[in-house]
């Protein structure tokens, strides 16, 4: 436990006298958040025209990060619940971390909706005038439910330890064998809810896209399974990375064997994802019949080919190879690298999905659709290449900083390490 | 990336399934259906009926919706008593308020502070600019004569009162008024030569009555938008439409057949068709005998017609000989009435010997024999070589045209805007006449480009107390006096030293514009009257801000439809802008106070003057009152449908009918026989070998050797503008992108390494312009196309397309002189050039 | 200040009669027929729409597509140049994908079939733009840009951050007048009327000249139908 104490000295203890690394880290995050908040105010007062979104590509970075974080949150809860449901007890050292990750990620996903919509002050309309046929309403519901679920999960897993430590976060409950037994029962019940909820969360997010007949590239039944698969990849990968980081700061203990085990699991998830990607590309490309401006050609050989092949090679192939060999994945460093690039691969996958789906107006006839703002030359565009504007990057950075802040505090003050009994 | 243009329209079979699916979608909706009432129109202060009048001469009735003294909507009035004309108007007219209240609107009088052309001005008071202009005009008048001040304006038909004020003031001050119909190249010289009239277009509604529409160098789908539906009306009734055009135009896209012709060779097509029609015996020879000079004998020794005076001592100058096939004798026809003597059958061919009064014998031939001799040379194969259209298609076209009755020829600027456009007109006129399509509803030979024909008697307004402005074709302002200029042209003794440009963008839109810019050296005063800050305004010494037609009163009419209409002010003149009538009144007051009283006339009084002048029995404005006009359009006293030559065809009245505002005597001189003339005996026709319809290679081929200048530059009207008007229309720029594009055929492009969007220079010895390439098979091989009217600021370099165009004068056009009727018509499309790539796409 | 009046009330009787709707059935279902043979790609419809509805620069409710290689540029896919135009605005689908996906029912179908936008409710998520296969919806990306600031039109401007689109000029329908694009089409290519009335001009045209649906395979069941071009008689 000495390491613990050292950390305390370096961080909290040191902060009292001078600003140590922890303080710097927190300060940095707060600064990024402040700048981002200001930028968001700027965006709200000037309209979404300050982004590089237009009528041609009307969804971009914010929605992308919404999807991405929905996916990231999956891994956590799936790891936690499948551990419980399928008796995968090897997960137990990282279960708490996983549920914290899930909670923070889904919270960030929800936050990303605010900069995305044109009238954030009207977001409550979704509760006042919900349209039950809208996948977006379903998604709001599931995101809210999922957040509640994962927050409950976090509490259930940490309650006893919090109570033991006398934390007010235990909400006045006590750490007794009976309460622990009750916790255990509830964990079992929640696992049965959480696993389908996680799957549903990703499916519904997928259906936001996959149910749109207007966008041929998205309109495929594989969208939901593929979202679940990519969620598993990115979620598990992030859990691995966070676990290693937290372990480095001494807040969590587990052996490298677990890392290797998680790495193997990640390899399985990656292969499932790869299977779906292959299946989708093959189905779309095989007939050789161009449709909707031929998004498959764009993806395989056209303007989106760099993104697609990056995803396939860097995001799927390389991490799979790194993780497939037992000797390689025995190294946490290798697993960390594989997890890192797998996450990036999934991000690129989402980028490709959103951009390619919107790259060409469904009616591919000139002059295209009206862009929505004044630009040089014609106000119409047939296709659009979208690169997020600085505003979008800053706001994304701010939300990420907020997530990092919440996670840092959680890692710092929540008992992530289960007590040994 | 190549887009797939999969056809996305499919049969509508699934109508039945509609409701079930829709119900499914809404069944879930339980909450939130309390939507606010959004269905109320926002109110306006008033709606004013007026008439749109840029230089398209379309005269479309518009409603101006006014709120807070701003025109917030312009929409077609759609109130023509003849419903076929509703709604009438185009996207340009209905977006005019973006110019009324636009960024380029001139709001105050301006006086130049920098160099001419620099665009540096200071704002000034009306008093100051009027004193300045009046003072300068007086100085110029005293030194060089007032006739050395040239007034150049927009076509009078676009507003008889305000444009008429230019004429009225010019008459009072002795200024020289320029011309527009001829200067714009729109005067179809084939018409006065053949029919003795300025033009003889059918009203647009009559297109719908045609069974066969032959469009030559005409693109109404893009340039006659308010009228184009009449073509579709005809097509819906089963008519066929053939478009002859070097480019695949919008009109070609709607045609049954598109004949891609080599630019400037339309006359050859017409001649070959005429030959084919004769060969197939499809001609209406009786029509030729009755109404034309075809049977009149021509002396082969002098090339002059055989007149009674030649044969009988003391005979008439105005009796012409024909040979009666029945009697073998010579017969005579006069000029008082068309037709041939009863019982005769005039020969149209052969040669004969005739004894003259002096006893000598000369060989004579019917005029048509000479025409036929020329036609004989126009075999289908020769025509194919010249025009690039296959002999086979020419033959089928000729037969289809001759066998469909009625058949209309609609000729446009694409064919007229040539140095030898008159020959094309003569060939087409021949076709129409030899198939009996003259004076027939659904038929005719109509030239639709710059419809200028004055519909009412503007004399009393334009010419105060009979005083007339000197009218000098503006081409002589640009080029100076030509060697062959008609002596009746009142060219000022000391040349030109002042210029007033009103409602015209002359320094961009004149042909051979670099030459025009050279005249600036001689000019002591350049006044520009306009409401938009055009490039021409920048060359002014003094700028007078003008009211648009939504801010003043005027009277308009057009040959395209038979309605007389008012312009009525919807709002007060914006800023300090004023009407032309007001400006001239103030100037005349300052220059010639003794004559100022003649300008003390209100617009309403001027309109009354015009109505009264044409209001006599049978006059065009008989029974029309100002009060009626205030309520909406009023039909002129013209036939329905309004087509030309009815009195000639039905009542055998001699050609030509009157062309307002010229007196009949003036234009009757064009036709000594008072018949449709295919044989022209005037000396210059004989000198130049153009006595009968024939073909000449494009004139610019003689200036720019085709081997060195292999491309023809075509500068058609754009659908997005009326010449340069609307060139700064922000809504339309959103559509077309505001970038001049040069249409070039893939073969011509690849030979020069040019690809779409490359920056290219188009140049010849007269000038150069830099714009962007649009490589498309819509272009003809050997022809590049850049629509005229782009503002100079839209180009990468250059003053506009007219740096390259020609201002040369065809001496045939100077045989007679009646301004805007027989006077030099310009040849914008008669222009050779070369093209080179300046910069690859994406780097500009 | 004089009291403002409805622009329709201020029309002369002749003009007003020109724009009058055919008498509709008891429960009208408004629809439009577009004659692609007559359409000349002049954009009068798009321009009057901008004017009527105060649509800012950069935004168009109503546009004209060229079936060709570019704006007004023909294609030579079949060895000879071909070109035609397809005007496109909201198709007012019976099975409107936009109304299905809108999370707050800000876009909805009126009883008369008009697909409407409620800009006081729209949250600006742009999901409807994703769902619409016709690309006819436009978002207010910022403060509206108008030519020299000129406010035009007969309806209120929409707030920033919300989506807008063609309304079939409902404000005119209320006053018995056809939409402005129908009024202003110089070629007579647009016909408007009641699809529930089998004898209305639109119903008859759809029957007699096989009015087609755009992107019929998307199952959106548009209430705008397109009449195909006539058969050409080559020389």
C-alpha cells in the first residue's frame, strides 16, 4: 500500500503547497473545458455555420463522437455483465473500472448532442413532444436508461467499500454481509438487464442510420450487428487502456495475465467486426451494380478508400495480428498499442460511415443540393468533402476534457480496486 | 468522380398502397400535434401593376408587392385578357427587386474625381451635376455644334415615354441620337431588303398554330422564356420542331431533331432547301407570281428591271414587265396592287428577247429565273460541305418543311448576328414565300432578336412640333464615317465630342469595344444615366442616378404580344434617383430656356399624346384610354392573331406595310416593285453580286485567316441575363455560379490540352478575354461559345466578350438609310478567334 | 401607417382569378403535377419561391436539376447530346420519411396532406434532412444572408438553427390561391390541385399521362408527380 501513499503525496498532498502534476492535469482539463465552453457559446450565438457542416454533409464530428462514445460505453457494461452472467470471474479486478468507463462514456455521448443541434435550448422538446416513430427518441430513451443503469452499476459495485470508508456516496447504507449479499443479488439482476441494454443501445444508435432508406449506404440490416461489434472492439479496447493507465498510477492491481486475456478477447471482437465489414463490403460490391452514387466504389477505390483501408489495415488487421500471438499479447505494451489503434480504427470506421453515407446527394443530378450558406460560386453542391472546423475540434476537445476530468476524479476517489475477502 | 445518372423516375403503380403506409407512420402520434397557425400571409402596403422592361423587349406585366416603401416581391400580373399570355414573365423579371434595392444601385449623382474608368467619384447634388452637364453641353455645342453630342440609349420600345424623352430633348437641343436595333445587330436586314419592313414577326401566341417549327439560330427556351410555352402548345397538338444551331441549346433539347450547323452558314442551308423544294415540285409558284417579284423581268444587260419606260416611250417608271406564258407577250404590273392581270400566267423561268423603245433588243429573264440559277448551284452535297449537315437530313428537312402547313421559320440572333446575316434572312424569306407561308397564321418568317418594332405613333412625343433629333447609327459613333455611308446619314460635321449613355452598358456591350474605348480621347463629356454601377458608369464624367421601371411611369408595347401596358411607379425613386424625363427637363431648362416649355409635360400627358396620335380610325390605339391602361393591359387595335402582311396577302395591298415610326414613303423606297423582292437591282447589290439570295463565307474569315484562327467565337444571349442586365443579380448568380464559362468541343479542347474549369484565354487581333473552360459535346467542332453580357469583374481578365467582336459595316446595309430599318446591322457572331490554356483547373 | 392587407386581397380580379385553386373536394389532398416536357429549366419557380418565402441566400426550397453532365450541360451517354430538367422541391410524401424521424414532431403532415414544418418546435437535429431522399430541406446555419439585406416575401423568416422547406405555400392555399411556383411557371409546367378529386386537373393528368413518382422505390409516396417527356419525331 506504500505506492498508494506515494501517489497521494505526489498529487493531493503536493497540491496543497504547489501545483503538482495532478493539479496541472486538472488545470489543463479545466482550461480546455473553459475554452470549449466559450467556443460553444460562440457557436450558439452564430449558428452551426461556424462548423464545416452544411446541407450536403449535415451530420459530422459531433454525431460521430456521439456514436463513438455510445460504442465506447458498450465495452464497459458488456465486460461487467458478461463477467457476471457467464462466470468470467477473471474480469473482476477491472469490473468497477469498466462500469465507470461505461457511465462516463455514455454521459459524454449525451453531451455531444448539445453542440450538435441547432436549438439546444429546445432539447426538452424531445420529452414534451416525443415522436415515437423516431429512432432518435428511442436513442434518447436508451441513452438515458443506459446512463441510469451504468450509474447504478457503479454504485452497486462500490457501495459497500464506500460505506466501509464512511463516504457519503454510500447514501447512508452500511457495509454488512447482508447488504453485500443483496448487492450481489442486484448485480445479478442488473447484469441480465445491462447486457441486452448495451446491445440495444448500440443497435438503436445503428438504427438511427440503418433505417434510413434515403441513404443507400446505411440502409442495411447489418448496421446494428456491426455497431455492436465495433462497440465491443472500441469499448473493450478503451477499458484495457484505462485499466493499464490506472494501474500505472497504482489505483488498480491486476496481473499481466488479465491483460493478455483481455487482449485475446479483443482479438475475437476484432475478428467479428472484420467479419461484418467484409460481409457488408462483399454484399454491396458483388453485384457490381452502382447505386446511390456508388458508395462502395467510393469506399473501396474512391475518395474514401484511404479511410476504409486505414480502418481495415491499421484498425483491424494489425491489432488482430498483434493480439493473435500468445507471446506478443503477453506484453501489456503490445496489447495497449493494439487497443489504441483499434480504437482509432473504429473512429475512422464511423467517420467513413457518416461521411460516405452523406457524400453524395441521393439524387445525383447537377447542380445538387443547396449548401445552406453563401459560398463562392454556385450555392449548390453535388458532393462535399467534410473536414471538421476548428470550432468543432475545440468543442470536441472540451467534451473529452470533461470526460477525462470525471474519470480522473472517479479513479481518484472511487474504490476501483475490490477489497479482497 | 463520374456520377451515375440512373434514371430515377419510375411508373406510378403503387398509388393504391398510399394510405395504409401513411396511416402506419402516424398511428403512433399521440402527443404534440398542437402546431401554431403558420398559414397566414404577411400583409403588404400595396400591390402595383406595372411592366417589366429590360432590353428583352418582352414587356411582361408584373405586380410589385410593396412593404415599407420596399418592393418585397415581384410576380407576374397574369392579367392579360387573352389567357394564353398568362402568366408571362421570367426568373429575371421576378427577381428584379434584388437590383432595385441591391448593392450596386446608384443612389446619388456622382462626379468623377479619378481618371476615367477608375470608378472614383464623389457624391454631388442634382443642382451641381445638372449645372455641370448643361455647362459642358453648351460649351461643346458652341464649339463643335450640338450634333456632336451623341445620345445612346436603350431600345425605345422598352418605354416610349422615358426613352422618348431622350429623343424629344435631342430634338429640342439638336443633339444626335444614336440607334440600337441596328447597332445591336438585331435589325434583320433580310427583312427590309426582301419585304421592305423593319421586321415582320408574328405575335408569339401564333407559334401555337404551327404544324412545323423550324428554328434557325434561335433559342427561345433560354432567351424567350415568357413565350416558349407557345412552342409546347404547338408540340402538344402534334407539331414537329426542328432546331438548327451550332450548339446543343436548351431549345435543341426539346426539339424533334437538332441539326448541328457550322456557324454562319445558315444561308447555304436555306438555299439548298429551296432548291430541293423546287426540285420536288413542292413550291407554291402561284404565291410567287402573286406577291413577289419572281415573274418581273430583269434586263440581263444592265441587271435592272424592265420597266414600261424602257419599252414604251413615255412609259411609267413604276410599271414592270412580265412574260405571259399563255400569250407569249409581255404584260405589265403596277405598284398599286399585288397580283397579276386576270387570265395571264406569268413565266418564272427562261430568257427572252425584248425590243426596247430605242429599238435595241435586250435579253431579259424573270427575276425568279435568276434566283433559280443561283439555287441550282446549291446542291445537297455542296450544302453538306458548307454547313456540315448531311445531305440526307437537309433533303428530309426541306420536304418536311414544304409539306407541313402551316410551317413557321423562327430565326434568332444566332443566324442574324452576322455580317452577311441579311443573306440568311433573304434565303429564309424565300423559303417562306415559295411555300406560301407568308401572311398565314402558324406560318411566317419571323426574326426574334431584339423585338424593337414600335407599336404606336410616338411621333408627337418624340418630335416636339415636328422637330426631329438627328439620328446617326451608333456604329458610326464607334467607327467614324464609313466610305460607303449613305449620304442621308446626318453625321456631325465636326465628329463626336460628347456622349450621353442612358440605360446602356455601352463600354462593355458595344461590338469591338476596344475601338469604342478609343473614342473616349475625343470626348469632352461622358454622361451616364443608370441605376446600377456598371462598368460603363465607371467611364463617366458625370453619373446621373436613374429610377428603375418600378419607380416611374411609362408606356410600353412589344411585337411579341398585342397588349399596350403602363409602367406605374410602385415606390418613390430610390435614393436621389430621377426619371429620364425629369433629367432632360432640367437640362433643357438650363441649356435652352427658350425651348424648355416643350419639356414641361407630365408622363400622363405624354401618354395621352401618343394615344391620341394613333387613335384615329384603324389606328393602333383607337379607343384606348389612359384610365383603361391603369387597370391593366389593353389590346392594341391589331388582328388576332397578330401577324404581318394580312392586308397584302388577303387584300393585295402593295408591300410594304408601314414600319412605325418611319413614314411609309421612306420604307417603300426599299421595294421599287412594291412586291416581295428576291431580286435586288440597286447598284451595290449588282456590284457585290448579291442581287439574288446567295451565300457568303463569314466576313471575319477575310480578317482572321481560318487557318490561323481556326475557331469561331459565338456570343449568344444568356438565359441568366438580358445582355448585361441582371449580371449582378444575386439570386441568379447563386444558380449559375457567377463565372463565365467558354463552351468548347472535346476535340478542340484536347487539341489544346484544355479541360473543364481550366482558365483559358480567348483572343484574336481585336482583343482578348480570360475565362474558364467548359468542355462539352454540346459545342460544335470549331466553335467556342461564351454568352455575352458577363460583367468585366466576373472575368479573370478583359473587358468582356466584345473585345473580340467586330464592328464592320456591310455596304449593302448602306444602300438606303432609314435609321433602325435599313441601316448597318452588326455581326457579333462573325468573329474568329483562338484559345489557349492559361492555367489548369483548381489553381485559379 | 396604413393598415397592411393580405397580398391576395390586393390582387385585381383578373390576377386573382388566374391564381384561384380549382374548387377542391370536401377533404382535399393537395398535390402537384410537373410536366417535364414543358420545363425549360428557367428557375422561375425557384426564384419566386425565394421571394415569396423570404428564403435567404445559400438556401433554396425549390431547385431544378439538369439530367445532364452539369447545370444546363447535356450528356452524351447515348452517343448524342441529351438534356432535360427536373424541378425539385418537397414532394409532400404521404409516407414522409422526415415526419417519421423527427424526434419532436416539428415536421408533420397536415390533414390536407401538406408536409409542414413547425419552426417554433424544431430542435435543429437535422435528422429529417438525413431521412429525406430528395435533398429538399435546408438548415438555417446562421444569421440569414440576404441580397443587400433585402427582406422579401409573404411569410415570416425562420429562426436560425431550424430546418425549413417548401410548404406548398400554405399561406396562399388558405386564401384559395395556388402556390407561387405554380403561378410563376412561364412554361405552364406546374399544375396544382386536389388529388382526392378524381376529376381535378392534376388527377386527370396523372391518369392520362402517367404521372410518375420520383424515387418511387423509396416508397415515400410523393404527392408531386412528374409527367414524362413526349416521344420525338426525328426527321
